[in-house]
């Protein structure tokens, strides 16, 4: 789990919720089952993020960066060999 703003906010929200429950117990108020269930779901969410740090966005980013590295490698290789690199084809549009 990386330290990001999103994860920091989630931890802060969980701590605020715990603090509200502590204040309720200090004031001798009853804690409802919904409060405990909400606390548990927030904690489970953070635990899942901790156990599975790689999200699909990170995987996609790795694939894209690998592809761009490959393109640079081919381009540099062709320059060294004196070959011209193939230009990218223009985007095609369908007209009625």
C-alpha cells in the first residue's frame, strides 16, 4: 500500500469514525449495530487495499510504459542501422 492522498483520507475517515464511537461511549450513549458494521466495512476495505496493493490502473500503466519503451528501442535501433522508421498511419474516418 502506497502512501497516497486517497489512502490517507480513508485512514482519517476511519479514525474519525472510531473517535465518534469513543465519544458516544464516554457520554454513556448506546452504540448501534450499524455503527459497528460501518466501522468493520471501512476497516475491511483498508485491509483489502493493504493486501492487494496493485490496482488495475497500475497494471495498465506498466503495460503502456513497457510498450512505449519497446517503441523507443525499435526507433533507436532503426536509427543506428540507418533504416527509416515507418511513419504512423493517419487516422481513418468513415464518411457516408
